[in-house]
């Protein structure tokens, strides 16, 4: 029943205010007739009826003007109690309604500034109109308690409304943040897949192009070597297709149990295959390992492989002497990768530009490492990366780098 009345009041606030005002007028009229042996009701009922109409009109504006409504109803109640009427809940009903709207629609400071003086005035006028008798507690403590009730209920209503508004704001913020976070995850996944596609396709296509060119050049003079290179070309293109299938499979994977498993991600254990493919394309690669090889996390292992792969691809395209050196240095907490080529570069990569160098930096930073690349003072080009054995913050990774490489 209460919920139906609340919904009706929300849908028809003006009609609800009119009904409430009429009810309060009736309460004031009936309350003016209540009396006790120590406090008989005044003989003339018309002041109470006129002031009841005034209070009803004031309550109609209580939503929009709560302070004015309280002043009017409080003054009317003070006049009635001053005339000797007993301050019963029915007589004080308009003031109680005005106090409720004041507490519900304004802040605590305004409520205290207007509410407590009103209570004091009504208690004072009520006590001044009658001698100290059996109804002393009713005129003093009873008046205060009845007027404190709407103040408390109005304050609770204000706090509840503020809580609901805060909850709605938090829900809206959470929804907005969730959409932004989802968009960020989508963007990060697109960047990851773009790096995978670039590293796989660019490397293998560069090797395939070099192998095809070398085989065409040797086909007439050294057919046996040309056939061997063509056989390696088949392996290069097969590897490219497998990595492309594994990367594109991420986009098609739905998480269903029957979904085809993806190919295992490459790591440094496939470095010999990478070196062999580069050598078949005409790039001589020397691999040196320093320190005791340590176990890498899957993400760091893939990052290390991709950085070496991209650096060798750049060396094949730009180094004039077709040689490159790969050095892997293991420490207790990080792996230092250095890929260099000697001699002047034919066309050194633009620093900070191109997707290859940018992708290598992004990969290194994604696992908490760092990467630098640039021409060497003695000639050639160098790519150096430091990667933590386990993904962590970039600051911790830099602290473990050898002093000469910081």
C-alpha cells in the first residue's frame, strides 16, 4: 500500500500536495478542539480555522519554498499555542510537515538554523499560555519530541536520496570506465596482433625474397645450390604460414572446447632454425651465449625471439657485409640481447621510425624491459635490449643492467 502511495505521489506531485494540505487543515481544526482539565480549549474556534487554512496554503509551497513554509506554519502554531490550545500532534501537523520538507530539501546547517529556533518558540509560547500543571511535560518535552521526529525523518530522506544519487553516479562512472577499459583492451590486443603479423610476415617474406633472388642468381651457374636454397624457401614460406595461422587464429578463437589449438608461440629454443633460415638467405649469423641460460617466462621468451628475429631481418636488408652477431648475456635477473652488424650500413633504419623498431620497443616495454637501437661509432648498426627473466617493472629491469650498457 505504501509503495502505491509513493508511486502515485511521484507521478502526481501537485495533486498529492493538495490532498496533504487539505488533510493538514483538517488535522489543525480537530487538534484545536483537544483539551485537558488543565488546558481547556478556547471557546472561539474561528482563529484556529483561519490559521488552518493559512497553514494548508503554506504547505502547498513547502516543496519549492521550505523556509517560507516553515516560517508561516511555525508562526500560526505559535499563535494557536499562545491562545491556549494544547500542542497536540494534530495541531502541530502543518509545522511537522514543513520541518520534514526543510530537512529533506536543504542541508544540515539550514535545518538547524530554522528548525531549532522554531521548536524553542513553540515550546515557549505553549508554556506561557498555561500555568504549570499536569500537562507541563506535554507542553514542553512532548512538543520537542513531536517536532524532532519530522526533522529526523527528513534528514534520513535527504541522506537516502544522496546515497542513491551517489550510487547511480558510481554505477554510471563504472559503466563508462568499463567501456573505456574494454576499448583499451581491444586496442592493446589489436596492437599485439599487429606486432605479431608484422614480425612473422615481414621476417619470413624478407627471407623468402632474399632466398628467391639468390636462387635465381645461382640457377644457371650453380644449380645444386639453387635447388637447396629453393628447398629452404619452401620451409621459410611454410613457417610464415604457420605463424600467420597461429596469429589469425586468435581472432577466430571463441574459447569453445572443440576449437583448434593454436600453434605454440616461438621462443629462443627456435633460434637455431632462425639462424639457419637467415644463412640460407645469405646472411651469416654468429650466436654467442654468456652466463648460465636461465628459464624465461613465456612472454619474455617470445619477446626475446621476436627482437632477435626483427633485428636479423633489418641486418639482412641493410648490412653491406651480410654478417650479423647475436649475443645473449644472462644475469641473475635479466637477459641482455645484442644484435650487431659490422661495416657501414647500406641504408640504416630511421631511428624512431618504421614499424620494426617501434614494435621491438613496444615488446620490450610490455614485459618491463628496455631497448635501444642505432648506428655504431665504428660502423654498422646495433640493437640492444634488456629483458627481465620474469615480467616486472621497467625500473627494476634497468637496475640489473651491466654498468657499461646503462
